[in-house]
């Protein structure tokens, strides 16, 4: 059964606080990962920020600290990745797929130590109803920068060791929660280059009736590449974005 289960169950879990975070949930360990996920863990230990993006955090230390949870699970079609789609009514990036995540709160702690780990799990629980207790954190990628928003983002890698129900918790923020099979993300037929009206171009994935682009697609693209999962694809295939993107 896929991880994307009922919205009601996810909302109930979030309301009940069943995934309350404890310090022992913030341990980062690659022990016991499935064999197919080991290339991602190896890449996370050695990859440099400039290998992931040309947009790096300002040397001045400016920027809003945030974190996202890059959560791998195993569903009906094998390895998969948890994603969510922003509500179409939002002013910023309506309808855009993304990883669960958000800004660090003061109670999350130091952004140079465990703060991003706690924030990634907390935000994922708040947005999808995920039970953090079923997640094994196995790696942390270098911090990256999103110039348009000023966010400094730490991608936190997780293995969905014990699946829990997930779904939309707040419809005003999230349109849907879904999983994308890794087989679809690596299929050349589902890959393209997204072109923004500003002229910016970047990788895109057409999966699960969604166009994944921007920061999220960039991180997926680099993970697929450095894990050795990438297959040759047509980089001249373009998908235009509109000004609301």
C-alpha cells in the first residue's frame, strides 16, 4: 500500500500530536538502510554545495534559515519520494509541488546543529500528518539558497522506516500530499527543462499529474545524478512556466 493514505487520518494524527519529537529522533544514521538507498547516503557524505546549486547562502549570514524533509519510502511500485502540492490560492508559487518543510522556529534550536533536523520533521508532521517516529534520518545535504525568497535551506534526508498515514492537514496551505516513484523520476520520458518567463531554466519532472520544478526539482535532479540513478534524457525538451510560478 502506498504511503499517501487518507487525509482524515493524517489530520487526526496531527491534531493528536502522535509524532511528538524527542531528541533521540534527531540522530543521523545510515545503519540498516535498504540497499537501494545506500548510494544516496554515500553521496550525502561527500557532495559539496557547489555541486548541488550555483545559489549558495550569503557569506554575510543573511537569509531565513529553513529545512525540508527529503523522505524516501517504499510503496507499491518500489522506492518513492514524499511530495506535497501547494494550494492554488496561495500568493506565492500556487500549485507548486515541494518537499515538506519550512522556516526554523526558535524552539528548533541552532541552525548549525540539530535545528534543521527538528524543523524538517516538525514541518512534515504539521503539513502532512506524518509520524516523525517512523522516520530514520540518514543524511544532511549542504545548505542552499533561494534568492527569490531569501531562504537558506537545509535538505534533510530521511528513510520512511515505519510508514504512517499522510494527507492534507490544512487545505488553505496544501492541495494534496502524494508520493512519486523513483522509477518515474528517473524515466527520461518524464524529464524536461522548465523555462520561467524571466529566462531562468532548470530541471523539471512530470510525475503524478504534477510538474515538479524549481528548488525541489533541482534537489531531486542532483540526488538522482550523484546516486548514479540518472538516465540520459532530452534536455532540449522545454516546459514553459507562467508569471504566477
